C-alpha cells in the first residue's frame, strides 16, 4: 500500500513515520479535512517510498576487483572487458536487490524516504477534493 504525507505549502515536505498516511483514498480525505480546518483551497499529497542505497557508485570497483581476481587466479581479465549497457544494468539490478534483501532480512531499514510523486488537489465549492496534476518532486 502506498504511503503519503499531506503538504499545505508546495515544496515544504516534512516526513516523519508518524505523519505517513496509508492509501490514496485515506490520504485524500485527511488532506481535504486539514485544508478545510486551515481555510485552504488546495493541498498536495506526496508519495513516500522507502530509501535504499543505490550501489551504482560501486560498479567500477566491482568490475576492477573481478578483473583483478581473474588476473591473479587464472591470468585472464578479458571476460570483464567491453561490458554492454544491458549487462551493466542487469548486474546493477541484481546487486541493488541483494543489498535491499540483506537490509530487510537483518532489520536494518534506513530511516528515510524518497518522494516519488506529488499530487496537487484543490477543494471545490462543495468541499470535495479535485485532482489537478501529478509531478515528480525535485
């Protein structure tokens, strides 16, 4: 289930686990109620996703280490030369998945989120929320 925070001022994202709201319908209702309480005619819902490290920065070192081991043990490092973008993406995905699984398995979840989508709503004259737009926060 997706998690959201309600934002009354665009760009002012303050995330805490206590502020998270589970489910879009629930978040819309809470956003509408908060906007009414504050006398506002608009609000934003920002989707929050668990942050995990991206291991892309380590890829060069990984290829170098694999090549060094090949030279050291079998006098061959050609097998790691001219790696295609598809092969690189495949290994990157596998390493990221492995790191995430290890973090979850050992209960080492980072205490933070990334903002995946920002949804803008306005309140109509009948007091209902009206979806306006969705963007990716910068």
